[in-house]
C-alpha cells in the first residue's frame, strides 16, 4: 500500500484518540 494509506490510518487513529474511544 502507498504511504497515503498509512497517513489515512494515522489520521483515523488520531481522531479516535481525540474522541476517547481508544
């Protein structure tokens, strides 16, 4: 997978952490 996928995953993880679901 291209780096773009890694960026998207990292973005989702950041969003999840911000919501406190993590």
